[in-house]
C-alpha cells in the first residue's frame, strides 16, 4: 500500500468522521451551560464604543 492510498483511505473514512465531529463540537460549543456570560458579553460588544448614549 502506497502512502497516497493510505492517506486517501484515511481521508475517505476517518477524516470525514473527524471533520464532522469537529464541526458539531464547534457549533454546539456556543450552547453549553457555562457559555452564558460569554454569549451575553459578545451580544453587547458591538455597542462597547458607542458614543450616542443609547
């Protein structure tokens, strides 16, 4: 088995599983229970330098 064949087999099977798991982890990381303060801070960060006083 050549290196190319081995890498292609990995990418076709395990690589796809790793990428899907990483995608789901990164998407769901936002909804974990300890993320609430960070999410609240991120929601208000766009207004941090607002000078209008609103």
